[in-house]
C-alpha cells in the first residue's frame, strides 16, 4: 500500500478504536415522524423536520405541480439562467414574512454561511464567534481569511472584553440563534446592544429558530422581542422547519447586493431547482397560516420535558425542540443509541468533534408530527437505559 493510503487506513482504525467512527444509515422510506431502515420501522427522534412539513401532502402536491412548470433542475447558477420567477417570489415573500429589507436564496445553509462571511470580510477584518457556533460559520470565517476569536458560549462579558481591544478593520459578531447541538438560545438583546456599542455588525444564524420560534414564527429575534433591524444579517435554512432544502440570507440592500456580486458559493454553484423554491413558498404559506403546528410542537416539547423529569432523566434546560441528553463518553452514547434503536426509536449519538470532548450526547429532537404514545415510549426506554448505565438520578 502507498504511504498515503496506509496513513488513511490507520487514521480510520483509530477512529474505530475511539468510538468515533461514523456510519450513514440507509433509509428505506420515511413519513411524518417515522422511518424504515432494513425493513424495520422506527419513530424518528433525530430529524430537524420540526413541523412535520417534509412529508406534508400539500407540499408533495406543490412539488409535483412545480415540476410540471419548471422541470426537475435549474440548469445553471443564479447568475446565468438558474434564477426563476419562483426564486424571486420566494425572496420577496421571505423579506415580507421577516419584515426585513431584502433576502437572497442559497442552495444550502452551509453555502450561505460561507458566502455571506467571505463576501463581507477580508483578511484585515475580524470575526467574533460563539464557541458553540455551527461548523459552517467557522469554515466561512476561515474561507474569508479574516482574523477570528471565539468567545465562551453565550458569555457577553467575554465578548465585550474582546471587542474592546483596539482593532483597525471591520468587525462582525456571529452567533447561532438556537444552538444546534444544545438547543439553547443566544442572548439576543445583549448581542444587539454590544455590537451597536462597539461598531460591529451582528449576524445570527437562526437555522433552528425561523419557522418555529416567536409569535409569528420569525425566529429567535421575534422570541426575544428584538427589533429586527438591530440584527444586520439573518441566515435561515429551509432544510429544517420548512421541510425542503436550501437557505436564505436577509438584511439591508447593500449587504444583499454585495453578497450577490461577490459570493463564490452563490455565483459558482447551481441554483436550487425552482420546483424546490416553489415548494418552499408553499411551506412558508403553511408556516404563516397553520400555527397549530407550532402549538403541537410546543405541547410535545412540554410533555417530553415533564415526563422526563418525572422519570429521573437529566435534561439540559433547553426550551426548544432540541433536547440533548449529555452522556459524556462516546462509547456510552453509542450504546444508548443502540438500545433505543432496539426498542424502535431512532436517536443519534453526537460525538466529538461535533461536540466538545467528553460531552458526547443523544440529541433528541421533537416534532409536531409526534404523538404522546411515541414520546412515552421514548421516555420509558431512555429512563430504563440511563438507570442501567448509572446515568439517571433521583427517585424510583
Ligand atoms: C443545519 C445548519 C446549517 C446548515 O444548513 P444546511 O442547509 O443543512 O446546509 C447552518 N447553520 C446551522 C446553525 C445549522 O443548524
């Protein structure tokens, strides 16, 4: 074997030894809150399809009809001929929904973060990142060549100390809205205040908040009663609550136009199919009109938390659909995930480097599509398994 290949082989072996090897499940089929793997059916507690829209009948129909009109692919970049009336309408409707000046659609959230940050910052500028920000934000900053510092999670004093240091270039503070592996929410009012005080722009990636949080589902900005114009850049994705795929960035005219002019991940990638942007428009309509989905999600979150507490399961205090059970070791998190799978429950173990060392966890996500029986089965199985591993506390 060449050195190159044998080096890869030994690295792969190390991963296996450390219980960090990753494998993709092959899903046979999926419907709301359930999926089938190897012919066996599981209740799905690891999808980000918070509102059950990914398998909604109206959206399936919207996709079929849009395919008749636009075909299955967009054929080119947005800047060549991949940008349709549907893309444009979706951008206008998003801006209206969010009450923000403008929006631009990207093919994914990962590409959006890379594109925005690298269009706005260069090597003379600085980015300040929450330590638990999504990987795509860190990669976006690296892609831009800007200097960057990571402040302690949600620690505004640490951020302020860093912002006070003299600095010549432009400054951008970036935070997840809802943190994707912990489910907690950024300190919105302190972030807006600090960034205005220190002449920095604020970017919030609210991939897990838009569509779900706030009275009108506008996300963590609305939930915190923050004036939306105090958040200079808002990123959201369609692959989660919207149930489709793709992403958007919204902000002032100058910001959005700069992104369209300069973003390599917008210019040099094929546009989303118009069939998908049409389906996403239909999804946005459901988000705006069918608030019962959010009510159902919230009552499922409440029910899960209440039943867990009654059964000695240690929760993290998250109030969102993301409910991590921190286990610590990767090995134990895998064993738990396997035991749940045996009981017909799909919950994935999240291990380093996605989360910090010794903080491997089960990441449970709740959906409007779950019913109480499914949540009961999750709680009773989880409680029994945690007890047998000596990881549950409290009574009985
Ligand atoms: C999922 C996620 C992304 C990436 O979005 P994709 O559309 O899946 O590429 C970006 N940021 C956060 C916070 C996310 O959770």
